[in-house]
């Protein structure tokens, strides 16, 4: 990989565009937010890599994942399913740390809001965020969700789903703002 690509990858990593990295043996599997969400595979022992971006590999997304690994930003997977279902493995790790899962979900949710033309992925992530806020009781996340639901209502104003999501948000907000 050339120096320019490595620098771009480092910027991607520092900007938090690497959502998660799963390591199994000498292989890394990751999801990186670029123009779209891209999935990256890197074999550290051979240097071979793949990415679902238009370049297919040897790209800034791969460089960002390598930088994440160098900085210790990864989950070590022991199970054989990591290569088939790395995202499921990452979600399992994140489920153990709901605060981190909420941070990742909010990052992914903001990104999806700018790329998801159907609103379906945003709705799925929004509902996950609601559950995580309920679990963590992180009141500061309410503000982010409020902004997202307002934008969703604006973009998808003709969706009944937008009304339902807003109702679910209001219900959670009322619950979180009550003392335990």
C-alpha cells in the first residue's frame, strides 16, 4: 500500500470510521464507514486483504483496519464462526459492554441516516439504540436520538413507521427521565 493510502487510512481510524474489528488467528474482519459501509478482511500473516469498496482491497479502509489493530482496537475471537459471521461475533462482544454498544450504534445510526434511502436500516438501528439507552440509562444519548428522529420524520414524513418510532422514543424518554 502506498504512503498516501496509509495516511488516509490513519485519518479514517482517527475519525472513528472503523466500527469494530474481530481478530481470529492472523485474520482481521471489520466494518468501516466510508461512502457506504464496507467490510474488510486482512490476513496479517500474508498481507492479503479484501474490501467491499470499489477498489476491492489495498485501500484506505484496509489501512484503517490495520491501524485499528496496531492500536489494540479489536476483539479476539476464538470460535470458528468469526470468519463466516464476523459482524455477529462483534455484536456478541458489544452486547457484553452496553455502553460501548450504544456508542457504536449511535455512530452507525448517524451514518445510516445519511445513506439509507429506504429508512429501514435507520429504523433497525434506532430501535437498537432505544434498547441500549434503556439498559445503560445514558440520558445524554437522548439528545442524539431526538435529533435523529426529527430528521427521520422530516425525510420520511409519509412513513407510518416514523410516527411509531417517534412514539417509541417519547415512551423511552419519559421512562429514562423518571427516577429509578
